[in-house]
């Protein structure tokens, strides 16, 4: 069994603000998020800077821009 010093993965529920246009595979877009867990989740993402999108599996990655 391998032991890792890495921090455990965290998950936060969020809604992507897609403006009624689906995000297609390979597409890059600047969009907003609404975090269902409030400011604590938003602060976590700002600190991380980059994160993965999960919908039953990894579906993309994101970078915090502001």
C-alpha cells in the first residue's frame, strides 16, 4: 500500500453560468460559477488557482482569473 503526503481531494457543488449555450469538448470559455457552499468554497477555489471539473468523472479543468 502506498502512502501519500498529498492533501485529500475536496469537492464543492457549483453551478456553471453557461448562458444557455452548452460547453463543447475542447472548447475554452470564460464563465462564472455559483458556489452552493457559499464564500468558503469560493475562497478555496481562489486560493487553489486551478481546479478540475467533475460530473461523475473528470470532464475538464479550470483556472481562476478573478
